[in-house]
C-alpha cells in the first residue's frame, strides 16, 4: 500500500508520518519511508542525528540514473533524457519491488529496519532556476514503477500545503492521511484538499492532531464529518523524541489511533487498472501542456495502451 501524509505546515505531518512508520516497523512489516517535503525532517523524526540525515543521497540528484534504469528496454522511450516525471511504465520497463535490489532503493538509509529515501532539500543552487517538483519527480517515477504487494508499505511525507496538488503525485496513493489541527486553519486546509481531489477519486482520511479534549473532537467532527478517521492527543512520548530522548512509551490512546490508521490502509482495495489509467492521464496532460516542447518529442507516444501494471501471480 502507498500512503501519503499531507497537511498545512506545523500541523504535525512529519511527526505523524514518523510515528506511523515506526508503528509498521515495530510489527515487522516491510516499509519504505520517503521524505518528499521541501523541508527534510523525516530522518531526524525517525531518530537519525542531523548529520547522518543530511548525508542520505538525494533521489533528485540521481534522476538520470533512475530514469535509465526504469526505462529498461521499453522501445517507446527514445532515451532516458526523454523521460519526464509522469512517464508511465510499459512493456520493457523495469518495475520495482519494495526494498528490491535496484539503484533507487540503494539510495536509501536503513533506520531500525526502515528504508528511508529522501528527495533532497531545496538548496541555494536551485534558487531562481528550479522548482521543488524537479525533486519530487524522482518520487513520482518511483511510485509509478513500484509494484507493492500485500502487507508492504510506502509512506511518503509530502510537502506542506496545497503544493501537494501541483503535480500528479497526489494520485499515486491508496490513501492520503490529512493531518488537521482542531482550528479554523486546520479545517480550512481540509476543505481546500477535498476540493482539489474531488475529480480524481483520491481517498482522503482526516487524522486530528494535538487534540486536547472532547471539544476538539467535536469541532473536527462538525467540520470534516465522516472523513475524521481518528485523532492523536498531546504526547509526552512525542515530546521526548523531539528532544532526542528515547524509551518513553506512546500513550495507549495514541497507539490505538495508529492501529486504526493501519486498519484503514489495509481495508483499501488495490485498483491497479485505475492506478495505471491515472498515470497515463497525467502524463498526456503534462505532455500536451509543457513536456512535448521541453523534450522536443511527442511524449504521448510513450504510452503503451496494452500494458497492465499488476503484481506477478
């Protein structure tokens, strides 16, 4: 299952991403965590010191190599340079398995049994000449070519705010957890996200965060209705982790919230046909709006109409 954490800046999105990743790993479940936020903090939230987290190879810096590998022997793709972030797989493309032996997963850092991938930060060299989508394009290609099986999880900490919807990346997930504080700004982001996602059949579940009591829960229910899946309260364990202290157990109520989130993910039906169809739709949209001109080719020809993305049986 492919899972995204989204929300406004400061909502606790990265913290909840890391808690969910730890929850999966503690149960022996295979998980890849991807830091796709413009502010790269997931590694530290998972327990790395800042120096080690900063040394994780950036996926965005290895984009040509990633493209060349994924292209494989696909005859519809003239060269790795002709691949864009939305290029879907076809016959001859190399598909990925979770934590497989490939150049993409090789970029990851093992963190207590979790494979952590990072897009890389937006640095001074990018200012004025690039946008952050050039970084997250590697993540989109990774997810487009990943055939994840039952009981396997990819958890992506997305960039904050509505920028999540600036590319087709938001359609690459089986479920999006929208982290919302019980405030007007928190529920305002919910309205904005659901409006953007309405036409794309994207599943969104709201996870309340920093909830202090029944009034906060009632406020969230009033404004997001049945989309409220669960909520987490203030946590001494989270505060300890933020201070670099370990060994403080997560509160029972917060542990139950994570279990409910996992149950919601596992309850999702995997629709591979829809997944491939949406990849193709966004690729055609991008080809017509900018990519054909940028590459100098008709990139719609990269679409293999007979290809079906699905796990081996």
